[in-house]
C-alpha cells in the first residue's frame, strides 16, 4: 500500500464524530490554503461502522506499506523515501486534533467522556522503519496494481467562461464572470468544506441568495 501525505483525524473522539470536531474547531471554514493543502487526503474510513485509520494496523494484517509510487522502468516500480515522514505527519495531525478537542471542551465547559486510550500510538512496523524503495513486480509475483488516486475535474464540455492552465474555471466564490453561470462543489470554492456534503450547502445557499437578488 503506497502511503502519501494525509491528515488522520479520529473517526470519533470523546463521543463526537470527527465532522463535528472539525466543525467546532473551525477547520471546515478554513479559507486560506497553505502550499499543497488542497491535495492532502483526509484518511478516514466508514468500514465496519467507522474506525480511525492507522496504517500500522494494516501492516499488522499483512500489508506492506511503501512510500509514494514513483517511476516504473524495466519491470521495477520505485517508491519515494517519504513513507516514515508521511506516517509521522499523519500522527502529528491526529494528536493535534486530540489536543485541540480537549482544549475546546475545557474552554467551553463541555462535559464529554475522557478517552486517554486514544493517545496510545504503537511502534512503527518494520516496513516503515526499513522501507522498500523498489519492487521487481515479476520477481515478487505481482500481477495487479490498483491505482486509487481519486479523480480530476474535466470542463472541456463547457464552451463558455475562462479556465486556468489546470483547467479550473475562473470564478469568485462560485460566481462566474459569465452572467448566469455558477459553480458549486469545487474544492476550496470558498473554504475547505466546499467540496464536501458537510459544507457545500453553505455555498449553495449563498449562490441561491445571489441569484434571487438578481431577480
């Protein structure tokens, strides 16, 4: 499993879902993108009722963790030397959420059950401390690779408006320079939550108000 940069919030902490915590902590409303922030994955899972993602558990179940996939040449797939750094950054994000959540609960006098066991992080598996940098696919008997890289936007069908060099539409908070053309659901349309069901409704409401005001 190739592991790239990621945020790793707890699926639940002290009886509250991570969506609730990110909301009260103001993280969904973040409007300033730090370099590379747009592409950082939020590693959460709804499998088996939902659980906090810890890549160590996947390694314990038999997966070999590797860094980000790099070039492929002569049957050999190469990996970046960033696995340990990516895991550590994910852990740091996880702990920061716990710290901020505890501080928020204390500052606002919210009585929530303590969860000290959430702070227990196990040792790194051997595949993290001694990571593979390349794999000969034929020698290892690997015949299938699943590329789970998400998706990109494609607006080639839209023949109006302006687009940047990445094909992203020009707009201001979803309002296009073209009269009557609007966008909603785009990453960082107005804030971090814009591309999520959790936050797209706010942009939709704002745009609806703008459209209604035009008469």
